[in-house]
């Protein structure tokens, strides 16, 4: 686990720390085998297949490509000289419709997640079947990803592709709730930050490795080194199969190695609608005891949705607005993951020195400025997106990492588990906002690049709500 891996006990393959309120049910000097940590992090490594390949840089880019535009419109565009004219306008409008349709699909998936995540999370914690449901939800993601092979590169298959992406998003998000909850099982107070960062880093690294495999194996040139035929998007459809296999293989270790949690008798077993009453009651109690924490939960829910939007629509914009080829999008994706990963690691020192709020505010301002720059320079082509896009990625990771640190520092003692559960729930509750606004802005503006303003707007609202929140005191 390199230099940031949690410390090992002498003569034992274990991580040794002590208990705290976040781990109130844990024994003092609880030992966590290192294989649990590695197995847990491998799920994030495997999850990069759906995050980086399916929803960000490959399959969704494929869905919004010319293959799904009416062939007559494509032929007219190709026949028209220059880069402007009626045929090009019609083609741009068709691509905008594809982007809008995909955004609506992802937005609907976010609404579904917001409706069911609190209930499913509560039932999982109470029943002691967290790992079981992690396996079930991940299994559905694997199946849905594999079914994307049947999305032929023709307009008639576009809705099938959007439906599969939306279904996969719902089950991936629910699986992520189960996965994040397992952090307490594989870490202790002294190692929770490092273990969490290790998993996060594994996700970035897994994305880089898989994108390299996909690019050189099936995308670059004429179907990559494997010479997979490119007709009707066959090479990209094979990428979906590889992504499904990747997810399956790397999700198995956590299911076999990390023990299941025992049932929690203290968690009330209530019905579907009653679960929301419990959630509202918990938020009301927290509002009375620590209003600053609730205000941060609200602000972070919004700006975190904007951060997700940067990656979700980055590849789509690169191809549809800035003229990237599918291979160039993947090269950009690799660079983006490297930049985001490195900046996230380095931001930890700034967090310790200046505090998490300073890091978040600086990152959000940087994201807003870079997003506006990309919007106003969209006519300059690929060079503008390379610069602006990588600057955006530079700030995404630090904002995400410092957000978690901020919450840890403002949470009332003994309420950590509850508050981090609300952190996950509030994030899911607005996960439809960025994609829905993206679709709306594209529809109103009539061109794909207008969606950039939607993401900037969500980030700006999150920043505005964050500014009044009191910064947590740093340890001296």
C-alpha cells in the first residue's frame, strides 16, 4: 500500500488502532487484517469500469456519437463544405438531442436513487446483510454492463443504451452506499482517513489502467491491437463486456474476505414510508444540536453533484462540442485521472495547514472560473478543452476529499456514524440536479456546450450555501 498504507502490527498482518465514537461497537485495540483493507479497496478499483468507462469517457460518448444520428443528417453534414451551414446546424442539433436524452435518463436514475437509498440503507444496517446487498447490487451492475454489448451503433438502439446506463447507475449508486458503509468494518479511528484515501486512490488507478487497456486493445487505430471490427460500434460494445468482467473480478474479494456485519437490534424495523419519518426526525435532532453540520450537509450535497457532473459530461462535451475522436477522449480521460489523483494527494497538506473550508472554497472558485472559460472558448476547439478540462480535474479531487474532512471536524462527538450516513443520503437526494439541468440548458440553448453553464450553476449554488458555514477548528 505504498507509503500511505496504514501501519502494521509487529509480527502480524494487521492494522492496530483504538476505538472511538464512530466505532462505538468496536473493541479497544481492534485489529484489522490488511487483506480486509486491500479486498475492500479492490471493489473501488473494479468500480472504475462503470465510472470511467461506462458513464464518463467511453460508452456514454459512444451513445452521443454520430452513429446514433440519422444517417441522412450525417451524410448532408459530410457533403457540406466548411464547418458551418444548414447541414452542420442540423447535425449539431441532433447531437444536442442525444446529449439531452442521455442527461434526462441519468437525471431520472438520480431521482430513483434519492427515493430508495435511505430506505435500503436503513434496512441493510438493521438486517446485518450489508455485504449480501453489496453483492446483489454489484451483480446487477455487471449484468447491465454486459447487456450494453447489444446496443448497436444505430439510432434505433439509442433508447436501449440510455435505459441500460440509467438502470446501471441506480444499482451502482446503491452498491456504493453499501460499500462506503463498510469503511467502518475495515478501518479504525487512526486509519479511517488513510484507508478511505487508499480506496479512493485505487479507484483512480483502476480507471487509468482499464482505460489504457481499452484504448490500446480496442479503440486506437482500426479496432486496437486486437483489431476488433469498428462497424456499428462493435469495438465499443466489446469494451462493455471487458468492463463487466473487470467489475465482476475485482468485486469478488470483498465479498469473500471481509466478514458480514451482525444484525443491529437498535435499528428500528419500519416500513418504507416510515423510514423517511425516521430520517426526518434524525435531521431535526441534528439541526437542534449542530446546525452548522446540517448547513454543510446541504451545501455539500449541491456542490458534490456539480463535481460528479464535471466527470459525467466531460467526455460527452469533448467529443460533441470540441471535436475529440473516441480515442482522444480516452487519452484525455487518462490524463484527467492522473491530474485528479495527484492533486487530491497533494491537497491533504493544504487541508491540514489552511483547513478544509479554504480548500473547498478555492477548488469551487477554480472550477467555476475554469468552467466559464471552457464555455466562452468552445469555438477554439480541442486545445481549449485540454487546458480548461484538465484545470477542472485539478480541483475536483481536492474538493471531494476536503468535503469529507470538513464533515469529520464539525460532527458532534458520538454522532459520526449517523452524520456520515446523512452525508451519503443528502448527496443522493440531489444527484438528479446536475444531469437534469444539463438537459434543460442544452434544450433551451440549442447546443451541447450550453450544458457547461448548468454544471457551473450547480457548483455556484453549492459555493454560495457553503460560505456562511463556519469553518471547523483545526487541531493545534
